[in-house]
C-alpha cells in the first residue's frame, strides 16, 4: 500500500461482530438444541436461530427511535426470545432455562480465520469490537475464542445502536483518534455506509454463508476502501 | 480458600492502575527528561513527576464536585501540567512538546510482577482496569506492558472519577455481575474503602515505593478481604 494512501493513516480497526466475526447462526442453533432438546423439545433449530435473529433489528429500532431508553443487547435478546417462543410452541420454560438460553449469544464460535487474523492485525493496529453487543457479551466471546481486543467499544459505551453515528464517533473518541485514522470492518454494507459517512475508512469481508449457504453479501454494495474474502485477506491488504 | 468464603464467589477482578500496577513516578521522571533535556532543561525530574501527580486529586475533584463537566484524564493531565510548568521555570514550550510530554502517562512501566501476575489471574478471573485513566491511556499502557485485559472499565465509562460509587457500580454492571462477585485490587486504602462500601470484595497490594523508597502503604488501613505483597502473592491467595 502506498504511504500516501488514506488507508496508510489507519491506526485502529473496529469490528462488527455478529456475522462478521461470529458464526451466530450455527452457534445459536447448537446452543438452543443443547438447552431445549433434553427437555423433550424438537425444533427446526436453524429456523429458531433465524427467527430470534429476525427480531434483532426491530428490537434495536425501539432504542434508536427513542421509544424505549437504551437497554443492553442482553436485555433486548431476552425480550426478542420471549416474542418468538410461542411460534415454536415453547411454553412454560422456567426462568433458569430462559436465562441459560439467552446466553447462547455469549457462546458463539468465531469463523476459523478470526483468531489468527486478529493476532496478525494486532501487531500493526489497535483492535476493538464496535458491535451492538454489550460489554459482558463481548468479553465472553473474546475469552471463548481468544480474541486479543485492546478495548471493548460499541453500543454500550455510546448508549445507542449502530448504525447511529454516535456509536462510531464514540469508538473513535475512546481511542483519542480522528475518524479518518479508524477503519470499520464488517460483512454488512449498511454498517460500512454509516461508518463511512462518519469519516471512518471501511473494509468489507465476504461472509457468504452468514444466514445459511450462499446467503451473505458476496461483495460490498457501497464504496469501501478494502474488500476481502476473510480476515487474513484483509490483513494481507493492510500490510499486516 | 474454603468454597463458602465470600472470596470464592468472585468472578472478576478490577484493578487500580497508577501506583498499583504502574510505577508512574520513575516512568514520568524518565519521560520528562527524555522530552525536555534535549531542549536544554535540567530539572529535578522526580520532583517534577511528584508535582504533576500532586495536581491529580485536585484536578479530578473539580469533576467529582460538579464544578466542571466530566473530562478525560488526558485533558486533566494537560491542565495539571500547565499549572506546574512555572514552578520549574519552564516557559515557551511548543504545543508539540507539551502534547508529547502529556503522553508520559501513556508510557508508564508496570511493576515487574504485573504482566506475569495478570496472565496467571486471567485463567480464573475476568480482568479489567477500574482506573481514573481514560480508555486510550489504558490501551497504550496495556500494549506497552502486555496486560491481558478482558475489557477497559473505569472513569470514562462511568463519566465520573473514583472514589465516587458510580465508577465501581458501572464496572460491575458492564460485566453483568453483582458487586459481591467483583473484587477491587488497589494499593490505596481509600480506593478499597469506597469499593467495599459499594459491596465489592477488596484486595490490597503493598507498593511500598510508590512515591519513592518506603513511602507507599505497607498494609491496608481499612478492613480488606486479602492483603498481598504483590500480584503473585494475591494470585496465590486467590488460588489462581
């Protein structure tokens, strides 16, 4: 990369987490089966994961729009869970079971390129999630998957949800960097478009199997600084 | 430690940083000499570090008392620096020099037991600084000293300064833990007394040379759950 490239000024990388770093769909399906199958329930586990994730944007929209005050994603996940239970004929689950089930999102597995990719990128950049997940959730995912974060940034320190501008600005401010020295890395063009509007650099990762085989964005639908097939490819393109 | 000990319930350790983990005095003296000696200045470098640190509590008190809105420690450090310059006959320093000098606090060295102690403690506990230092400052110290934090907590996520209760409560809430499952680790009894009042467990570390040989607290002056000579000793006592 030429030294006068805008990307050469980047000092910190911010990461979307669900989908970009984590295979949430297979992980939530597995965790739901682990929690519910021993109680005699037989579901379309992937369908259950999709339905739960389907409530994700509407749940956050209530916060973004100001209809409800900021609530951590753990709280929204629980509300969203209770909304979908009837659709799967799940009634009478104890609070212990619901609490355990809600922690499915703390037990996601990373895509295989993520742990080695972050280790490589950390040599050159400061690394932080800029996720809608709350801090406790991010900490559990990092411990489970050995993610070497420098800090946990994102919705909880901003008090709002992406793609609201304040979430990206809060991440930059926390590291004391102007937006143009920060790069948002995500598998979702909407996230990157919002970050770019705030002045951040952007990198797209093609997670083509996010919602099942061949369902994810194969390429960005908005202009980005870098597009990679996975984190190792992004590391190559950033000279890390 | 017996399984019914209150300390056996602890899942997260929060750390004071300046003094408890970092030898700020020798480090700031060294950084001041590095920045100013080439410009022809000859000072009592340790005295300069002490004077700068002497403005620390009064600077934060302006925020705690509500006289000024919350400002990051980097901002208070810069104000405090400008207050002490005349006492050392330092005039006409350029903004570049002042900015570099202010980063002395980002370039502190840890006491030698800290990196190996934290690696040991991380196997059993979630670890986070609960410091009055801001996030960018904590990130730089962690990268410099290889501190394996799970998250960066403390004043910036609370919007206030220790020993105000909200700083301890914000740290517990960020990890989704009740205070009694969290332990504050510090070399200063005032910090531990405040944490204990919020319901956290407490561990004291004797940093007897914090302000120069034999000047630090040799033992806590308040009741604590654990008192150790250094982080390895605390790890022993926590069974980590």
